[in-house]
C-alpha cells in the first residue's frame, strides 16, 4: 500500500516488495575501506532502519491508546491497519536478527570466497565490491555506496564461492575476475 511506503520513506524498496531491500542512498563507505569498516557501516544502516521502525510502531501504539472522541482524527492521521502494524513488527524483528548476525560475523581475512568475505571483482572493466552474507540469515540487499551485499544463495555468488584472487568466473555471459578476497 502507498501508506506503508510513506511510513518507511525511501528506506524500503517498495511496500509490495517481499525482499525488504535497503538502499544506502548516500555514500557510506569509500573505496579501499576494510571489511571491519564495511560491516560496521552496514550495522549502522540497519540500526537506522530499526530506529525508524521502532518510532513508527511506538507512534502507532501511542496514538491508538488515546482513541476516544478523536477516532476520526486518528484514522485520518495514521491509517495503519493491524496487518501493516504486524508487517512492521515482523520487519523490525528481521532487522534485529540481521544486526545480531553481523555482530557475530568473523572479521578474519579469507583466502577464498565464502560467507563473510569482502570480495572485489572486475566486471566489464569496472571494480565492484561485495560483502558475502548467509542467505538464510540475511535477507536484505544493502548498498553502502562502494560496497553492496550479496547472499550465498544469489546465483552470481554461487559461481564465486570457493574461488580466490586471480580466478575468473562467468555468469550469464558476464566475466567476473576476482581481484581480492578479505
């Protein structure tokens, strides 16, 4: 619904999108930052979303607790249905679980592409960086400017898993040369 989109603003891809995408908008990380810095920026971005959702849920609950003579005003101000509130609560829990997962993510350097790797690839003459995350525990696509997340369940990630710097993989006719793995 458009109401749900307005509630979350540009944080979510769309209200009908089941993936719960998060787009960074502003550049949160620059070229050459460490995996630790990427993970911390990602946690910060997710915590921003958690805060927004908590505020929205709290506002809805506070307003609904003051219902009385002002029912018409409440309905025109905050047309959230119980389904929308339930969806917000569900997304809040998912974001909280994703932050917990990221806090547990090992920060050690990787030799091959695997869960937790920060991978730099060359694609069509351009460098791209991805943080590889478990597709079962992390459902959002997040762009932090120079780095994006990919899950282990994504088709392009599956062709990169197990490879090391210098290896080449081809997916749908596109060549991915792995430049580095952290």
